[in-house]
């Protein structure tokens, strides 16, 4: 909202309060979700959700607006789908799960939602409060005693921004308004509410709610002008600056401003590639790990923008003499207990607002000698990039006929078939560097990496993305371990049920390389290395993931011949365009 503008809910003639069409608490909750812009309820139902299911049918029969319901046979799929929808729209959706056990079943998906700042409203049941028939909805089966926990919100309290129990139907409008405002306020994140059946079955008379426009998320900060000016002066005189980012491209305006600033200064950009922060053809983009290390350790200034973990000190870090500037909506990272990176100039700001201001402030230093320095740096970066691309093309020519299939060959095959506008959900764990270096993404906002540690995300997230943008090609990239974590039977069933087909490509190295790597790191000359026996990391008899997919009604193929790669991927993509989910399992060299 521009300064001085009038909130929509206060415009003359606009209602200050909105009627909630409801005869009971369940209908009130469903109607409030619709009023707050929820299009999809991702649900794993149980005995406590019956009033909500009844309310959806009853409201629809009366012609009242309701969100669409999508059953997710695994709660992790439900949370990931809501997260995927949020990534594309910035609008919180609802996840409904079954009391304490459904809350627990969300598991690592809650970690992902928290760490990637996904605005999601999660609603869980509570064991009924009454058991003597005094209120409708009281306890009726033994499980209602077993599921009665003293603090169900404690299961997720570390992972949510806000949690509350709806104990009164009269409080429901206020709590729902609060939940959506907190979920979408920067830094966004999941919120959690519980409600018992008695509340959902309680009668409602003449309920209203404040217009959602009166509970909008606060405007994000643009950054202190003095701090922006100081940062610009440091950047202007730096001889070896480097920018580090991970998720600036979630706002295309911020990505465009970062690209402009980098090009202007001839400043290399190290990119964790959680999204397209710089297009693949930008001359300042450092995609290769070796180049990132070289520039970082030599830098005299580091500009950190929207980076959760800018570097790992045991692997690489800048000199202690390097100045560090940080631009971030959440520069302190208080939820990461030992974040503790040294920063000389932290600027709390929305990068979409701060980066254009920073680029404009740098312009005042662009005369004379500095402009020449910047131009020569840009030319050097462009020349180095051209050299890297030539070497990579030669490497690809050597690899493309080899068996087992090399990960880089698979990525180049993806480049051959994916349209520029295809949306890629990346969760390939230990092949992430190969994907980051080789997967061409020249269009902004066309890749989302997991950005967290809770494996089993990409397929559910792809479902949410496809529901948000049904006309786009959506592709989930998984390791074989993460494919199994994704609950593929539940994910593929939900995709088929929702009419939201997407392509999943499995990078199958027949094991957990992410678990093998620490053994090799911590015990380089240990018993495991000497015996070449990395217990617990290799799948002795790997599953046939394509067969699992076919059992779920998906188009599926298992590929071992590199000559078959592009054809298999193209046919799978065509299947999704015809309405059928697809899985291509590509067998790579065993870990």
C-alpha cells in the first residue's frame, strides 16, 4: 500500500465488518477461511474433522463460497502443498490435520515451512472436552481419551510463529484474523490453531468479522537511508566485492535490482539458488563452487542479501578484514540459536525496496576511475564465464555416452526438454551442486529449492504449485532417498485426485550419499574407508520407483541408457500435459 493510501476496508461504501454465513462453529470456520482468501484446504481427516467436512457440504448446498478441499493421505504432502502454493502466490492456505497424531505426522514438513518462511495456517483438532452427552460433539470412542494431550501445540511450538486454541466460537473471527495476519507478516511463517468438536458444533447467530483489509500484513521496511548510503560508499570503493544470496529472487523486482547492481559494479554473485536470483546467462553469476570459494576468500567486501547461511566456516569464509553488509527482512535470525555470523552493517529491509535504492546510491560514485574499475571487473567476469561454459560443453561431450548415467548428463537432458517457463522444485540433496551449476534457468521465478533440511518436500510442493498455476509445466527433481521421503503413493494419488499432474525426475544413486559423506569427512582413514563399507547408506536392493509410480496411475519409466534420456523426459512431460502425472527414474552411478 502506497503512503497515504486508504486501506480497502475503510474506503467509503466498503463494509467495515463482513457477515459470516454460518449456523454453527464448523460452518463459521470454513466461511472465515474463505473470507481470508483460502482457495484450498489440504486435509488429512479424522474423527475431529467431521464438523468441517459437514460444513463444506452444507455451505455449498446453500450457495455460500467455500474453499476447495484436497485430501492428502500423508500430512507431509499437505504441508508441502500449502508451502508450494504460498511460494507462487504469497497467499496462506489452510492445512487441517487430526489432533496430536496428525500434528506429529507433519514432522519435518514443519521444519521446511519455518525455515523457508512459508505462510500457512494449520488447524488441528483437539480431543473432545465433554463425555457425558452434555454438549454435541463430546467423546464417543476410546481414542478420544488416548489422543488427549496436555499441550498439543508444544509439538510444533518451535516451528510456528503463533499458536492458539479456539475455545469459544465467539472468539473464532478474531483468532482467524490474527492467524492470517501473523502468517503473512514478514518474515512469514506457519501458524497453528486447535479446536475441539464441541466448539465446531456450537450454534452461531449473526456472526461478523472485521474486513480482512483491516488485518493486512505490515508494510515491509525499505532500509535506513543513512545505512543504504554508507553501504553504497563501501561498495563503490571495494576492490574485490562479492554478493551472496539464496532467496532474493522470490521477489522478481529484488532479483532484477540485484542483477542491475551486480552488473553495474562488476560484482560476482554467489547464489545458493533457492530460486532464480540471477538468470543463468548473467555474466556475474558464480555457479561453480570452486569459483565461489576463490572469490569469497579473496573478497574485501561481502554483500549478504536474503541468505540464511552465507557460508560454512569449515569449508570457506571471507577474510576477517573483509567488510560485511547484510540486507535481510530478518537480519538477526533469532530462531537459529547459534547463527553468530559477524556483520559490520546489518540493514533490516525488504530487498525489493533496499536493492533499487542501493543501486541508485551507487550511481553517485560512478564517475571517472571507479566506473572504469567496475567495467573491467564485469568484462573479466564475462570472459571467465564464457571459458567455464566452453569447458563444461567439452566435459558434457565426454560424459554423455557413459554408463552409468552421469548427473550432469541428466541435467543437460533436462535443459533440452524443459521450457523456459517451467517451474522446477529441486530436492536432489547431494546432486544439488550439479543442478545449480548446469540447470539453465533464464527466467526469474522458475525454480524453488527446498531451502531446508526436511527431506520429502518436492512432490507435495509441486502439487501446490500446479494448483496455483495449472497452465505451467511443473517438475520435481528428487534424489531416490528424498523420493521415498516424499510419500510418493500419497503424493501421486493426491495429484491424480486433484487433476494437478506434474513430472517427477528421480536422481537414483541407490543410497544416501548425504549420510555417507559425513562418515568420509569425519573418518577419512577409518574402518569404513579402509573396508569400503559404509553401513547404513547404500541400498542393497533398490526399489523400482517407476513401478511404484505406475501402481499409482502415473506414466513412468526407468532409464539406464543415456541415449534414452531426452526421449523419456519429453514423453513424460507430454503425459503431464495430457493430464497424467509422470515419474522418470534415472539410474546413476551407485554411491
